[in-house]
DNA sequence: GGCCGGACATGATACGTATAACTTCCGGCG
DNA sequence: CGCCGGAAGTTATACGTATCATGTCCGGCC
C-alpha cells in the first residue's frame, strides 16, 4: 500500500516503517529554536534557560506535530529505561494478575512501564532468563515464589524489590510484605472461637517465605491453645491437589479434623469437594478456609471464608518501593494489613 | 594495536549506574578486531566478511566478558524494538492471562518481548493510552473486547493483529479467531440431544465480535431446531451478575427454561448458585453450560460442562501472525478449533 | 604483467536525545 | 568606565549499535 517516498539518507537505511517520525529537531525547526531548547522545555528544565514565550511556542509545536520522544534514543543517552521487570511465579494465578495491575498503574503515574516475566515454568528454562533484556531494565520486582528466577537475577546489578520475603534477605534493596502471619492468626482465632480443636493445614508444597510464614504463624497460634492439634498436609496449588490432600487429611488413622486451613482458595475449593465426596458437609462436619479471596471464593458453594489479600495494593507498594530505591532512598520495609472475610464455609465445630 | 583510549571525555556523563557496561567495542578490543566485526559476527552476518577463526574468537570474547548488546542503541539504529503490545480487556481474567503466556512464549523464541496493556478499565482513562510507548513498539495484538483502546490505536500506524474479530475488519493486518461459532453449535447440539427445548442464553453485555458471534450461532442453531425457544438475558461477566441474570431467566412469566447457556464460566458459576437458591438442582432441573474452561470450571460442583478454548495457543497464534506481518507476509486468517467438555452441570431435560 | 573478483577487515557515519560548555546580551555596581 | 553575573540561546558531543563505503591482499585468468 504505502510507498517510501522520503529522501534517502546517504548511509544506512534505518528509517521507520510507518509514517515519517517526528523528531525533536522537527519541533525545533517549527518553533524556530534549537533542538537543545526543545529538549530543555519538554524535559521541564527550561527555567532560566529559555524564555517563557519560546517555551510555549515549543510546546505548541510539539503538540501540533504530534511529537513523541524516541524512547530508545532517550534511554541510550540517559542510561535509564523507565522500565521495571515484574517476576511472578505464574501469571495464570489471579492473585498475581492483580499484583501486576496494581504495579502497572503506579508505574504509569511515574512514567514507567512494566514488563512481566512469568518465571521458567511458564516460559521454559532459558539459560539466561533475562538475556539482553537486562540492558533495558531499571529494576526488578520479584515474588519470593519465583525462586529459580531469583538465582538468575543475582548479580545482575539491578535494584531488586522483593514481595513477601524475609526482610533480612540482603539481596533486596527493599521488601514489601503482606501481613501473612496476621492473617493466619485471624484464621486460627476464628476457628478456635468456633470450637475447633483438631485442625488440618493443607500447606502449599512450595519453598517460599510466604508459605513458610503461614506455617509458622499457625503452629504458634495452636501451640498457644491448649488441647488443640495441627496436622500439616502438603499440597500443590490446584483444585485437584487440594482435593487429594484433603482426602488424605480426612481419612487418616487419627481422629478426623473438624477444620481444614488451606494456603490458597484454589486448594480450599478442592478441599470442599473432598469433604462432600466423603459424604460429609461443609461447614456442618468440616469447616474450610482459604487464602487470597479470589473470584473463586464466591463462585463455589458454600462461599469460602478466606483471608483477603490486597493484591493490587501489594503490586503498587512494590512499585513505589522500587521507584524510591531508584531515587536513592532506602525505602522502609512495609507490611500491608490483611482481613479475614467470614463466609459460609466455616461454622461451629460438630459436637 | 589499538589506537585511542582517551581517559575521560570532557562532555556529558551518561554513564550507567551499576557496574561498567560491556560494549561491543570492549569485545572488539579483547578479540583484537574492529567493532564492526563484532557486530557482524554476533548478528550472524559474517559469512564472507570475517574469517572463521576471528569469528570464533569474537564469540569467545563476548562470552568471557558477558557481553549483552544494548537494546536501546540497537533500536535507535535499526528503528525496530522487537517488542509487541498485547491489549487485553482485563488481565484479571484467567483467560487473557493464558493468552499472554502463549504470546510471550512464542515471542521469546523470536527474540521478541511483550508488554501488556490491560485496557482503560484497569489503568484509568489516559488521554493517550500509549504515549511515548508508541515509539518503542513494533506492533500490536489486541483483543476485540478492548474497544476503547482500539480507537486510540487507530492511526498509530502500527501493524495490528486482532484476536477474535470480524475477519473483514480492515483495521487489522491479520486476524486470529477461535471457532466460537463452532463451540456454540456444539453446546446447542449437546443440549438438544439431551432433550432440552426451552433455553436461556446468559449473554455477555459487552460489545464485541466474539460475544456477538456466540449469539448468532446459538440463534441459528435453535432456529433450525423446531419447537425450541431461545431467550437472551444480558449479563455482566461476574459471578454476581450471572446469579442475577439467571434468577431473571428462571423466574420470568414464561415457562421456565431447562437449560442456561452462559457466555463465560464465571457467569455459569453464578447461574448454578441461582438455580440452587430457587430450590432447584443442577443438572436435574436446570442444565448449565459455560465457556472458556477456566480453573473455576472444575472448582465448582457440579463441575461445568463448558467449551474449552485453547488460550495459550490463541496467544501464540496471534504473536505468530504479528511476526509474519512484520516480515512483510500477509498472514492468512486462522481459526483455532475448540472443544466441548462434558461434565456434571448438564443432564437430560426434566420430563 | 595487468586486472578482476572474492575474501577479509576497518573506518566512518547516523539513528534521536540530553546535557555540558560556550556565546551573547544586558543591567547594575564598584 | 570596566567588569561581573545571570538570563537566553546555541553548539557540540556522546550514548552503543548496524551497516555502507573503502581498502587491502590474494589467486587466477587472459
């Protein structure tokens, strides 16, 4: 369709495919100033260097021509890209999709972009997961669940913000946490108040801080409650795995637990299925709790009692911490509060 | 040997923050060749231009020094960024998260990156949604559901691949479709075979090709089946909305439908809740079908009969089409097959 | 012997931007 | 009067890469 009719430069032929690009030099010509002046004005560094009148005419020309600074050129010159990498274990998890949304929104306000790295299991094992992309990143935000990716990141020399990780981990420039332990304690208190004494914990079979934290907090809470038992059953993070783990927990030689605490709503959904397959009812015979408060939590019946995690805010806080770190500030470690949402999947312990 | 190694340039100070970056010139010095030779070798354009021995030593030097080409410089020179934009209506939807995964994987194989634009509702209304980012994109893949974003894209002069859109839409360089109509026909055939005659269609209240297609295919299928009725009830894409719409469909003045076809699994989950709240059973009194086959489909009970959409493959096909378009090929419109997955939420029509 | 062509190699740009360094113009002050 | 200092601009670079233009050295062929 469109033909190239632009005058050819003598050497090279880098030209852009589509319409001719508008450069800062074009704006300068239109406004009757030098290219440097355009850069100063649009970069808002013109006070005392360019008269207000010329500044305005530069802005007008830029607007009229539809000028967009070339980001590659800017990055080359400044050495920064205004782009952050978000490393998550698997994007298909609604939780991390929401984290991404929050991070993207905050980034946009600061003129930053976000690229996503859904961790090896989603992408396939690359010898160097970040490759040249490393040259186009200013910093990284990583979930502590993406363990393998973290190893590759180590030594990249990029500012790193960790999500839900040990605050003492010195690989990170900053850490943002959810009050996971607090959430777990709320779950424990809720079940104790309902009279439950024998508890199963369907614990995520993933080596990461956030799940270890759930385990520790629950262990502490029930250790402090006389006459209670807490049995840990590992599980993968899927409906099917939750079903299998719950079946194990409910059919062991020990007295059957009256409540199952699940590390994830998806697991909890599977657990509810297991309860019913054994001819029992939720919550009359067995109470079930989840974690995350995904859309799933209100899609199943009964609706899940679960811990609501502020996912978008979590991503936003991570991005803010990264932006602070890039500005040279040492951001304080933050912990975001979480809330127990009581719904139909929990009830009084059976007599 | 080497000639000039000025200690410090007098002007500018763009240097990189972290460790000193390795450039192609450093590699050239280490390998005892010119910078041009390095570029040729690593760009795999050296045959007949560089001896095999020198090529190997260049590669060795690059490896030893941990050289990574600077993408900003490369983009500036070539005018391409090897980056595509994926525009989706809302990432929190598991379906689009999976589309993203597929697209990212295919892109990575071609050395491309993917950035995500989760459409205004997720980001907030920006006057120019893409801003300068436009200068850093080679092409766009957009869901037809992201209507507002498409308007902003129009005229950007970027190659555009549309997902699930009218093949005749001339805004797109290529279109990749799912066989949505085929899926809808399979649902219709399944329900007809089970003896259902009064059907409700909980139709997504979203103005996009893919949902219009569902409506058309269903209308055609039931129009061709004598003695059947199809009633359309609009709904938003959420559990709560599905519950409300299903309640409307089941409590109207007309004879109650015996089956509800839902445009999305999330809606179907809500519909199942509605059925039970009315004191009815799924599937004995009312059959329910979904669309997408999300994790949700097997989390609820009974598990949903639904149309499985190959989401990852869909994203991958979109990316392939874009890569073809960027290579100057006119990619043929593709339609990916879908499958009906029969589960417990459908059964014989009540007598 | 002169010349041609292919292999090998280097030099020299230019992409578009941000900013240091320089120039000019004035008003004010010693 | 001479000089200083700040405002208002411009000029000149350099970021790192890809590629065109040049150049040299051969062996082979007339």
